[in-house]
């Protein structure tokens, strides 16, 4: 449940930042461009937020799997002779 909420809040945070940046850049041109820039920035921010959380989760899983092995020897740390 905590991971799901983390994903939702990160996606919302990055979407808000992306929308603000997109609207600011589009606002230099016109009102219509500000609206479009905000929408596109929001979508891009949501994708970045979800990808970042996914990448962090993948890294944690990789780190956990590496800790099961002895580094440098390439053999399972739990095996005995």
C-alpha cells in the first residue's frame, strides 16, 4: 500500500512540475500555447514520475539479488563445499 501511494504522489508531483514548466514556456507565445504546454508538460511529468519510481524499484530488486551472492567470486554465498 505504501509503494502504491508513493507511486501516486510521485506521479502527481512530477505532473504538476511538468505542467507548470510547460505552461510557462507556452505562455511566452500565447494563451492557447500555454494551455497546450501545460497539458503536454503534465503528461510528460507523469511519465517521468512513474518511470523514476519504476527505476528505483528495479534498482532495489537488483541490489537485493546481488546481496545474495558474494561479490567478486560469482558463487552463491549460501552454498558450502
